[in-house]
């Protein structure tokens, strides 16, 4: 089988034409990014730099961004990434453990009313206890090692996920369940095909909220007893009277929290692309 020179050139042009198209689409996405959210933080940094230079704000109270940048370069040589990695690992383990437990228990309580009567009052009472109140007891039980920190993070992530999933299951349209029962579908099929998809919007809301509480809890745990982590940076900056260290730690927490929440938002949009809501309808997304 022979291929003519004209056909070969046509195929080659088609293949090579794909690359510029992909690059142009990628460039279009980069240039179409909405940067309006950066106006407020960038403007605040510029104003802070000006106020400190004009002696309107004491650098001991609020260090200028130029000093923060110098401190960041110093910390970036080693201790900063070690602390970020330690806190991120604790958040990851505690959040996954607490979320999985919440999904299991939330599904049980949501599906069976008898389980709700036994468990729901206790969970509501425990939810009202602040996380810091558990720290002394956890340190007595597990010591000052990693276990107590992970348990505290898991406890903080548990309740938002549990409550959201429980609410999502109970708010599933009754007609959908009746249709499944009419076709004599067993309970596992009803859960997998009807209850889980219908309650996913509530579940993702709880997961995102639980993730934010996990970051709050890791700071509380590391402030009390830790040799590395972002909370340890905060404690170290307080003891050394270094507001620049404290602000660097706060900025790292803000960035990590925003990045992790954005990743969850992307997963949520992908998993819930079937929804026909106001934000996904034509003209519904604000500009």
C-alpha cells in the first residue's frame, strides 16, 4: 500500500496543527483567569509597605512586605518546607480518617431511624464541645506525639462531614426512593444508585468545611506540643517576639487552605457536573 506525497503532507499538517491549537487553548485559559480576587491582597500589601515607609505604622507591629520577603527567603532554605510538610501530612491523615468515619456513621444514621435515636443525641452533645477542650484528655491518653494531633484533627473533620451527609440523605426526594423500591431494587443498589448521588452536594459541602476545620485544629495541636509544623512556627515567633515569623506562618496557612479548598472545588465540579443549578445555567454564573 503506497501513500502519495500529497496525502502524507496533509496528514503531517493535521498532526502538527494539533499542537498549536492545544497551545492556543492553554494560553487562552491562562489569560482568561479571573485575577480580580488578587486585587484586595495585593493592594493591602502595597498600602502596608507605603504606611511603614512613611512611619505611619510601626514595623514591629506590622513588618513591611519587603521584610517578610527577606524572612521568607531565609526560611525557604530549609525549615519552612519541613514545617509545611509536617502540618500537611497531619491534616491529610486526620482529615481522611475523620471523613471516612463520618461517611460510614452518617450513612448508617441517615438510613436507619433507630440508629438516629441512639446516636444522634450523643453526637450533637459532643459536637458542642470545643476542640481545645479535648487537648488535655488526648495528651493524657496518647501523649504529645503524632497520635493525639491526628485524633484532634479527625475529630474536627468528623462532625461537618457527618452532619452534611446525614442531612443530604434525609433530604433525598422520596419519589426517587419509591421508584427504586417499585422496581424491587435491594438496599445496596438504592444506596449506590439513588441515595449517594442525590446526597453528594451536601457531602462535598461538609468535606470542604471539614477540611477548613482540619487546618484550624492542626494549628491548635501544634501550638501546644510540637517540634515542627506551622503551629510551631507561630509559637516560635511569639516566644522570639518576631511578628514576621508569625505573619509568614499565617500567610502559609492561608495559601495552603486556599489551595486545598480549590482542589476540592475542582473535584466537586467534576463529580457534580450533571447538576442543573443556577450557577451552571446559562447566564447564571456571575461575571
